[in-house]
C-alpha cells in the first residue's frame, strides 16, 4: 500500500473490529483484517462454523434486532470499527443507526443501499447521471408489463425491483416466458420486493466486477474479478450465488479501466454527491462489456461473494486502514493497494441440490491441504457439540489459492479439493476456464 496510507496520522484506535454476517465473504474480510498488528480481536456476528479457525476471531451471540442488547455488547467489546457484510442490514439502515451512536462504520446508509435494494431507482439514477446501461421499463401492474412485453421488438430481461437473494432476475426465451416471469413476480413470488418489475433490454458480452471503496467523496479501486454464476460447467444450468471466481480479470485492461472510470465510476460517485448521499462503503459495479462499450448491469452496496474471498488474499496488512479511512471520510484517493504479483482464484464447494433444495448436517472432512497461499473460507458451515464441522448451507466452502498464473492457481485449488469431502459435495471443474490454458486449447 502507498506511503499515503502508512504515513497518515489520522488513524484512531483499531483494536477491536466487528464484522456482521455469516458467509464466506465475512470470513475472508476477517482474515484480511486480522493481518494488521494493531488489530487485537475480530468479532463476527453471527459468523459460522469456520470463523473461529481464523486468527484473532471470535463469534458473538447477540440479536442485532434487539438494539439495546446489541449496543450494550458493542460498547462492552469496545468496538472500534464495524464492517457490515450483507445487503439486507444495509437496506434496513443498520449503518445509519450505528453512526448515530458514534460508531465508525464501513457500509452505506439506507439511502446509498438503495443502489441495490431498488433496481428501478438504480436505473433512474444511471439515467440521471448518463451512465451507460441497458434500456428499461419500470412497471407496476401486469397490464403494463403485458403492453411492454408484447409490443417490444427486442429481447427482455425481467427483474424484481427489490432484494431477492440473487434470485430475482429472469432471462426468458420467449415473450410468453417473459410475461410468466413478470406475472410470478407481481403475484408475490418475492413478497414486497416484487411490487415493481423492471423490464430490461437484454444485452450481450462478458461480465466483470469492479469494486470501489468509497469514503463519500473519494474512492479507490480494488482488483477486478470475474465470477461464475451458473451451477454447471460450460456456464450452463441455473443461476446461483456464485460457483467460483478469479481476480484480477485480464479482460479489464488498463485502457478499459480508464474508460470505465470515466464513463461509469466517477459519474456514479458524482451523482451520489449530487443526491446528497454520503456513501461510506464499497460499491460493486456489475458490468457487461458490450460491443458498444461497458454497461452497468447492476450495483451492489456490499462486497460480492465469492469475489470477496478471491480478492482478500491479494490485500496487504493495511487493508483495514482503507476500511477505516472510508468510514471516517478521509481517503486521499491516491492509496495504492499492493496486490503483489500473484493472481487469485476461488472454487465453491456446494451441497447436492443447491441452488434448489438440499440437506445439511453432513460431516466435513479436511485432509492434507496446502498451508501457503491457500485458504478455506467457510461459506455455510456449523459446529456440532463435539466441535465437528458440518455442512450448513447451499454453498459450503470457498477454496481459494494464489499463484503466479491462473493455471497454477486452479491446479492447486483442484488438487486441494481432492482432500476435502462431505456427502453430496459438488463443484465445477472449469472455474476460471477463460484464463486457463487447458480450456483455451479446447476452444
Ligand atoms: P443481476 O442479479 O442483476 O446481476 O443479474 C444476474 C445475471 O443476469 C447477470 O450476471 C447477467 O448475467 C444477467 N443479466 C442481468 N441483466 C441483464 C441484461 N440487461 N442483459 C443480459 N443479461 C443480464
């Protein structure tokens, strides 16, 4: 990291960090944060079965909806910085609440989280700022949806307006299928999240994710990433929360990054300022590189999962300073992140049946795995009374490796995966196919 961050005198106490959330994302954040010598303890609420394998980490049992109990606990633990992982808490205004109580918080308030929890609002936001994105129609009723769908000459994508745990996007093959998707959303498939439907022009091109750490005015970019959303190899099958990822994405050349910064990232920050939104957290830009240039597919108001697990091992021990600077509004915008010369990849091991129904409670056996430039971040696990690690989610483990190139990264990931087992374990063998020589020869 640059001298700027090292020489800054503005850091306050950073002994006790709290991370809210229970997935692989939060465990990887904890792992990156604990590297800093100033950090004595990283607490996770609620964390999962793998959290306490991470140095300095402790899980805390407290109901965050019971605000008095929650605050009492934070004061008792002398929390210096709160990092909020999941979008639902940001959309609920948890960051606003904690800031009002004078905690330093990494994560936007409810106003900024709207970039994610209302797709129609985000589309209008982009329209206001002239940010390139697919054309769209916002509809409130089936009648309106019908009119748009059957009169449109282009293919459409159907999206529930609100949060839907990554399941609210449909890519239909026909107008009738498109109408069916709009109907199911408007009829309550996602509850209030589907009171409004966004119909979007279907665009084409490879996808890439860019992350900006933002302090309200200034921002810095983390390494880019590409994830694999589909369940099966060759990017087929249903959409999932993410089956794997790699970083940085070679697709995003320096020139492209300059263009994306100018056309998308800077205008987003300017528009937030124009709208008086003091955004202190990460903005995830889900981009599609189309023939006519990069376009925004979606914003998220938090780190992506599994992109976060993939990127965190590329951060040095000063990462926590960046989060703190964002929370305090004192980024210089010139901080450079030392990502060493390694690249990183992640493969997700899931329960059989995911993303549909699956069973949990199977014992996880981890054999002889690497210790260097290799991490296992638990995504959905728990511990039983005897301290045995059990499956406890659809996505169970994030297997993450770093090496000099992606062939080496994924060879290592898959070699280690042979040492990991639980009943019904499933993972894709072609994660990173775009950047692995084995697959480029096949294509
Ligand atoms: P989202 O949850 O908005 O990221 O959408 C999930 C996935 O749907 C994206 O990663 C894209 O692959 C696809 N998608 C979303 N919007 C569009 C669009 N306008 N055109 C084509 N594909 C899209």
